[in-house]
C-alpha cells in the first residue's frame, strides 16, 4: 500500500504540473489563519455529529489535526483548495493515529482514518457557498443507517492520500478561508469571506433498488437554473 501511495502521489504531481493546476493550488502557509480567517466574517456554517464508536477517539484526533492544518490558508479568487495539499500525508510522525477507513472497499483501520467526515463536510459547505468542484469522489458503499449517518448521501467526499483528493475552486472575487471546531460529539466548519456569500440551494434526489442507491445532487444557479453537480451510485451495505 505504501508503494502504491508513493506512485499515485508522483503521478498526481506530474498531472498537476502538466495541466497547470499546480500554480492554482493553494499550499500550506498561504495566509496564516491569524491574519486571514480570523479577520474575515463567517458567511456560512455547517455542522455534523460525531457518533461514539470503538474508533471514534482516533477519528477525533485525526479530525483535530487536519482541521488545524486546513485553517492555516486563504484561498484567493480562482485559487484551488486541495485537501491533501494542505493536510499533507497522514502519518504517525505528523500526529495522525489509527481510525476507521475503507480500504479496497472493505472497512478497516488506517492512520488518518475518519478524515472523510471532514472532507465531506467541506464539500457540502463549498457547494452551498458557491465554490466550483475541481475533484471529488463519492464513497462506493453506503455503510450507514438513518440513525448512524452523519452526512447525506450524495454530499460525501472520500479522500485517500495520493489516490483521491477533494479540490474546490474559489469562484468568488474575494479570498475565502475555512475554520473548524472539532468537539467530542460534533464537528463544525465555517466559510469566511470579506463580503456576503448567499447560500446556494441544493436539491438531493435519491432512488433505491434492493442493492443500490442512486443519488443526484443539483444546485440552483444565480440565474435560477438548476445545475447538476453529481450522480452517484452506492452499493447498499448488508445489515
């Protein structure tokens, strides 16, 4: 797995450089939070519960570590937020621990496990805040019940270092920034900007079969038209 990650990360780096994305992606230290988000008003806020599980303590550690790294940058107009460019590789040496993860479509544990809740929260907040999607990956399986689900299907965003990233482009004419509050029972994300950002309406429509759920997400544009953002298919976890 480690070798595959190195190869995947190298391929992604080459792609970013040849496609021109490298110059647009915001890197760590691009405007410290103390000089950026802290001085910009909160425009949108979104929160999700953290349910207590055998792996939730490790998950909370990972969420807190990643949140501190993600809060340390401003995203300029036309700049690209990249989850992994700001968080970096999740290793024990960098303060990450074991948490629940899906590896090769199987529930397992991995260093940095649980970060998908944070990336999914940012994805939904970004959609509601009018950001453009550069890269996003849905989970392949629905692992939750209505009682244990913390993010709506269709608004999740799985991440895996080197393999899958969450990337959002700032479509506004002012810089934006994210800040977070990670507690033992919830995680909250805030979108900051120096001018008002009106929340975008999202429409989430789901159809189900005995084996899969199909989810379509659309967003209402400024002109009133609905823009389809994603159409995802999730295998249903056997209960």
